[in-house]
């Protein structure tokens, strides 16, 4: 059976991507990272999701903690930003070269187990302006993969697959629900805690996706979700 490495943070996008890979009939090997995040809630979700899909292996790699990002350390996370604000500048939540490191480790893992594909949950539509989520970035990585490994220079292939790349959050949610993604077992909030903060960029985009898909986010109780329907067209609470 064909094999895939699935980059899995435990968030909405990577979890949906994992179930896409499962639906395509791959044996699944999941890969997550510790890099000094403010919380480990997503990693717990990644571990549970790996069990749910029957992953052959779930590997967790520990990386040095980067500076210059509000996802690590004591820096304050940006909150209550409009979609316009998210799209015009790279936010402080950008982690230097994160996806580049992630894909590099996934490529090594792929060679180890003779995988045919690497799945990444990158999306270039509803996103926070990260440069390593763009189509040209994925295309450049595929060119490098084709030149970089024993398998690919010996006539084999390792395909870098980003099935969500051109989808909006609502489309991702709808697809995930069709595939049976247990979104109650995912976590997207940058702040961690017992409940989503509903104010960070990741929460705002997740709210947008579920709202436009006509579904309630299972991580948000019904009373709070009713409040979240009373938002303006910039997706801020009123």
C-alpha cells in the first residue's frame, strides 16, 4: 500500500488534511513538532487523532525554540484583528522558517519509510499572511524534493501534497465534515487554555470557517456561539 507522511499540528487544517490522506488510501505516518509553543494542547490532539486514523507511527520532533515570534516566549499575541489586517502584513505569530523545517524533517521521514507523499495543511486563502503557505512555496519545495533524495533521483517520486491550498476555511470545514473529521478533538487557538480565546487570528479564522459553513464549532458552547453570530463583516464581536 502507498504510504504518506502527514504533518500534523492538531489544528483544523492539518487534521482535515490527515483525513484527506486517509480517504486517498494511504498508510499514514504522522509528524508533529515541539518548538517552544506557548502550550501543548495541539500536540495532545495530534496524538489522539493519530490513534483515531490508525497511523502506523506518530513521531514528535523537538526543535530549538525560535525567537522573534509571539507563538513562543512571553510576547503578546495579536488579537481582534480584522481580515484586512491579517492580509496586509506578516504577523508576529510567524515562526521563522517553520514550514521549511517541518517539510525537511518530513522528507527525511519519507525516505526512512519509503513514503510516496508528504501531506501538509497549508492554505493560501483564509490565512494570516505567512510566506510559507503560498502556492509558489509549495511548488519550489516539490522541485527541491525531485532533486534531493535517493528515491527521486533514482526514478521514484515523493509528492508534496497540499490539498487545502486553494480552499477557504468554510470549504475546508465542509470537506472535513464529509470525511468525518472529529473537530471536537482538534485545537486551533494560539493561546491554549481550557477554552478557545476566540480573539487570536487562528480563532477568528476558525470561527469564520464554521460560521460560513453553517455549522457550530464543537469547541464553542451554544450560548457563546449564538453571541458569535452577532459579528460585523470584519468578524469582530459587537
